[in-house]
């Protein structure tokens, strides 16, 4: 429809008013006629505002005018709120309102762009665009959008100013990413289930599917619309999280401590949280050390309790994987324990790229003393490649460090050998000091920076978006044969199982133990069936029932994608790199395989379905 | 499934053979036999009426024809293909029994959405949307969400979406439900226009008076079965009586006629004062009110039939906006010529052969200058002829003319 001429006239007058006000006012100001300049500017601004409001009201039915009006109202509302808070001295609240404006404006400006991208003449794009319109105009997605836009800017200011900046930033990242993940996941499931089930029950699907649109095209269009909306929201949330971490970091650090403490806190935040680091865990210099210790422990275990774990001389068939992991963990733990007057060397490998990453490596460790300490501090000797340690930044040796607290020591990256190894020797040589241990896994690690926080956050949001792709397809598939509430419940169940898959696996293994004669799924299945019938024969019906529950549970966790394995939140909060292998793995395992399998099922289910089905 | 022969494809748009549909309950037990072994043929270019009371199986049959339901048994072919074949949907327009539109879209967005499903490019689509909105009288309220429309307005936009692709087969399920008499008349006129353009219309309704005016053939369903079917003339002609229509007669003339018929051995003659149809009276009153400029808050007057729906001669292949505007202008040229204020005279029935009896010949010869007291049901138009539209067309709005003429 052509733009009416009066609209162009209104725009022209508006432009003239703005130009005239700025022009005359500026000219008078340049002539140092301040009072006339202020008068002209004041009158001009009032006239411009009145003319603008008149036009926005008269042309409110024109699409872009309506959007501009909303943006102006939003800007005025939140801008005035921010200004008021600033004047009253509530700077945090002012920043919060500005943040809300930024995210809301970003969403409002991104939406027409998304609709334009989906404006092609193909049926898939048409269905996708209608879904975006439905999500916004029917308010379903809007609730979640408002939640993200309001809560993300609000979070930083709920964290106490007395805690260290590094912890505040870590907490903000953790809570913000969890909030965005949960809100967008629930929104995607609700939207996906609703759009198909409501169109089938309210019969809008009759009019669409009697047009030359295949059923697969219809589902593909719905999925595309959901992914477009998720992309916009993920981008807005990601930019918002990035912006507010910068706000947190540039605002005052902890209110306690000296200037030097606050500076150290700021540097630590920049280098340990708002970065992308790769880590290396320690291994024994002699690689067989741990393996020998593991075998020894296993032998002793079986010697102590042959009825439960089998005789030491027999093949090991009665020790479950969980029990093996526990024994291995214990071996590792002992190896990372330093009794008094003992030293141990830990080798870090795979540090070949550390040289290019920067001048320093970070040795992060958390000592835990096994007894009382006078000043709650632990004294440790530290050698790097058998040379005394000197901090790469300060040149100082390792000081006495607080017990049960994380510490970082900076090591010059030039000390890494050509083969990418670095040896760290720790000495517990303070007389009378109790045994000091380090937790296997994260108790001692070497970090080196491989990238910036922004790119790392972007990769993390990309992984989140891929997870949403699976949930969108899952919701659409469920809605092809289930009603809306049942489809939502089923999808939420799958989602919870997916994010808790590692916890579920361990719980099921403990719930009903199965001992296989040999490794492999076939031996496991045989052992499980044998045990089931054995339990039934013995009259232990509850144990037999537990076997069935375990098998069903394991089949379920096998089917759902292991989202826990592809979760960027703990990585980003800890300043760890979201590796491209993780992104690629998420795309392949969740985005292609899991989503693809569900998509095939959805297509099959929808093709078989009678659109006008009646249950009498 | 017996595939239809190529000859059948050309002659028949829809063929159903021994078609049945049984609805099952949640436990997959047979519960309701909605359609029971019906045979149905809809020929190319005709208006076919599928009639029956509520629950007779009409809508179920239509849904099977559209591929929205699977037949329990039997065979259906549409344009010679399976109803689930996506390619045939290019040529089908469907107006369902209720409004199944998106409430959050406005009229223009709704038609734009459905137009894109037919892969129409933007110019062609926008052009057709403009014409359709004007045709159904919703151009002034096109920016209002569908959820705020009245039922009649929703039916109009439903009709517009059914025509967006200029379909060869138009399936209308209860098209006049919720429409006022003006809208009903316009739908009927539209159906006749479309038929003249060679389109096939399958009309499903339980409002028999609406169907009677426009259909060529019909099938009457009850209890899932077709009870009778055939040409409308065949179905409705009563062979046991004859109707004569004369100009107004005085009592004396009436007595004289009865006496003459009595002498000829014709007794039990009923004489009634001529009556116009209620629909005609209603339309006349509304037209008079519109002519005097009385305001209305509802849908506007519907415009002429969109040109792309009816013009398939000569430059019909040219669907460019300029060509379509020129065709629309030619249609409007017809409209702005002086038109009679009253209902136009329906075609007079052919005069029977003069009887040997002079009195009968006197009675049946037309009296000069007299208009018929009530318009009879329009006779089925001869093939190739254009039936006279039943409603008087108001003088075209000059603004509309200016817009179309550029």
C-alpha cells in the first residue's frame, strides 16, 4: 500500500522543525546570545514534541509509526526513571533501567528484522513468520521476553557489594545464564507445543494444509520461526549479559579492603573470569604410578570382602563401574595428598600452545589441611621444573596461603618445555604442619588464556541456542499427537532428564546394581535379565521391580541428549574456554542427531495424522 | 483403488466411489458411521450442491475430499489424483463452515499469508489482495485484527482467502452461514460468476433456498448416505401440476379464467396473489437506504467481483497489475452505465405453443406495459449464456474507479 501523502508531509514538517530548532539555536549559541538561544531551543523542542505526538497519534495505524511510537514511549518511560534515580543518588537503579531499555529496544528493533528475514514467498517462511507474529501478539512469548529483559539487568544489583568482585561476577554469570537458559527453554517448549496443538484443535491448520503446503514444510516452518525467535532472544540476552559484566567490573570493586586489594581483585576478575582459559590437570611423572596403586587397592578390597567383590585370584566380575571409579578416585586422592615432610612432583602436559597464549600461566590450587592450623594458613614449597618458584609478575616466592581457599600463582610460560610439559613440585616442609591435600580434578590445575570473554560468551550462547533447537523440535513432535498440556508435561520431563542425565545415570546404577561377567552391552543385558528372573524366583519382587525401573530409566537417558555434557554455564562462570569441540559436539549430538531423530518422528507422526480427526 | 481414466479426469473434477468414513473412539472401536458407501461425481464447470440436515455427513465428505480425513473405505480422486497430493491444492479454494482464521492477523496480513502459500510473488499478491478486500467490502477495516471482526466479516475474509489463488475448484462449506441477506446474495452472484468462468463449485449447505438458486446438480444426504441426486430441474420439477404466471388480474378476470379452465376439465385450481421473495424486498430496502447515504458501522459495500476471478478470455494469461487494472476498469465501465433501480426483470419463461383454445392463448400472451408481480425463480441459464445478476448493482464509487484507473 503506498504511503499516503499527508504522512510524508508530516515527516517533512518534523524534519524542518528539528533542523530549524537545532540550526537557529546553535547559531544563536555560537553568537553567544545565550538567552535567545535557550528560548529558541525551548520553543523549538516543545513545538517538535507536539508535532511528533500529533503525527504518532494520527498515523498510529501505519506499521513503522506504531513501532516507533512504542520505542519512544519505552525510551521516555525508562529514560525518565533512570534520570530520576540518578538525581536521587540511586546510580545502580539508574544503570538497571538503562539496561532494561537497552535490551527491550534491542528486541523491538530486532523483531522487524527477523520478520523481514522471514518474508520470502515460500510457504516455509510464511509459516515461520506467522509463528513469530503469534508468539508476540498472543503475548505467550512476551511474558518470557519481559522476564529476561527485566531480570538480567536486575541481577547484578542483588549481589552484595562487600564480597569480592571476582565472586560477584562469577555469581552474576551463573545466575544470569541459568535464568536465560530456563526461561528460554520453557518458552520454547510452551510455544512449540501450543502452536501445533492449538492450530489442530482450533482448526487453523485446515486452511493452511488445504493449500499447497506439505505437512513436513508446515513443521519446518514452525521450527524455523521458533529458531528465529530464539536466535533474537539469545542474542539480546548475550549482549545484555556481556554489557552487565562490564558494568559490574567497571563499577567499584569490593567496598572493603585497601586500594591495592581492590586492584588485585579487579585484575583477578579480568584474568580469571572474564576470559577464556584452557586448563591442564596433573598426571604422575611415572604414568604407571596410579595404575599400580589402583590395582593394589582393588586387590585389598577383594581380599577384605570376597563374598561381595569376589576372590582376589578370580576374574573381576563383581565390582561395578561405580565402585571402580570410587577406587580410582581414592588412588588419585592419595596421590594428591602431601603428608608432612613430603614432596611430590606433578606433571602438566599439553601446554604446547601456552607460549602463544600469553607471558604467564596460572597455577590454581586449593590446599586443604587435615588438621588445625594456628593462623589458618598453609605453608608450601613450590618448585617449577625443579627450580625455585618466583612469581612471574612480582618475582616473589609463594607466600603462606589461606587454608581451603583458591589461590593463583603466576608462572612464566617460557618455562614450559618444548614437548609441552611442565613439572610442579610441592613440598609440605613446614615443621608440625598437618597433611595437606588437593581434591582430584579441580584441586590443582594450570590455566592459560586462549581467547577473550566476548567470543567465549558468544560460543556459550550458540550452544544454548542449539539446545533450544532440540526442545523446539521436541515440542512440535509431541504436539502432533498429544494435547497441549500433555505435550508440555512430556517435553518438560525430557528436558529435566536431559539436563540431569549424568546425575540420573549414577543414581540408576546405585539404585539396582547389575554385575556383568564381561564388559559390553550384551553381557550387561544378559546379566540384567538373569538377575531379574533370579529375583523373581527368590520371591524378592521389589528387587525385581527395581531392575525394571533401572532398565526403563537407562533406556530413557540413552534416548535423551546429554545436555549436562554440553552446558556452557559452569565453563563461562569459571573463565574456562568454551571449546569449538564442545560447540561442534553440541551441534552434532544435539542439533543434528537428537533433533534429526525427533524431526523424523514428527514428520512420520504428522503425516499419518488425520487433521480433522474426531474422537467420539 | 481403481484409478480414473484420462477421459474421466477431463470430465470430472471430483469422483467418489463407495466412500465411507467410520469414526472410532479412544479405544479404536467403531462408533459412528458418518459416511456410508456414497458415490459422488462433480463435473467440471458445474455448481454441485451437497445438501442434508446437520449430521448427515456433508462436512465429513468434504474433509475427505480435501485430504483432512482418511476414508475408511472407498475411493476418492480430485483432478484425477489422491486428495493428499499437495500439487492439486494449487487449484483448490476452501471456505470452511466456521472461521478458522488467525485472530491476531488483520485482513491484509491474513490474505498475504495465504497468498504466500501459493508461491505468489509480491506484486501479484498485493494486487489480488487489494481487489479481494474491495470485493468483500473489507478494504476500510483491513488493518483491524480478525479477532475483532463480526462473524459475517470473518466469513467474508474467509471467502477472500478461498479465492486468493483463483482456484479451479471452489469448495464452500455452509458459505452463507452468518451472512446477512446482502452478503448471501453476493455469495450467490459470485458463485454464478465463477461458474461462468468455467470454475467448478462444490457447495455444501443445509440452507436450501440459498442452494436452490445457484446449483446445477445436487445430492441430498441423510444418515451418511446419498438419498437422491441429479439435476436440479429433474429433482424439483413436479409433473403433477402446472404453474401459470400472469400480470395482475381483476376478480372478474380471475373468475372468467377459472370458468374456462373448469370447462376444459381442469379443477382444483389454486389462485394466489403474486408475492415477491423476502430477499428481494430486503435488498430493495437496503439499496434505497444506501442511495440516500445512511451510514453503517459494519463492513462496507462489497465491490465488483475481482477481475482475476472471472476474466479468462484473450489476455487472461496476462496477470500483470496493469492488465488486471484494465480489466477491472472495463468491468467498472459496465457498472457506471445507468442501471435500473428495481430488481431487473428475470428472463421470461418461453411462451408455450398457442393452444387451440383462443381463451388460453389470450391468457398466456404477455400484456404490453405490465411488469411481473414477483420475480420467479431464475431459470437455469442455457449453456454459454450469462445469467442476469439478481441484485441491482449500485453506481460504482468514483473513488474506487479513480484508484483502479490510476
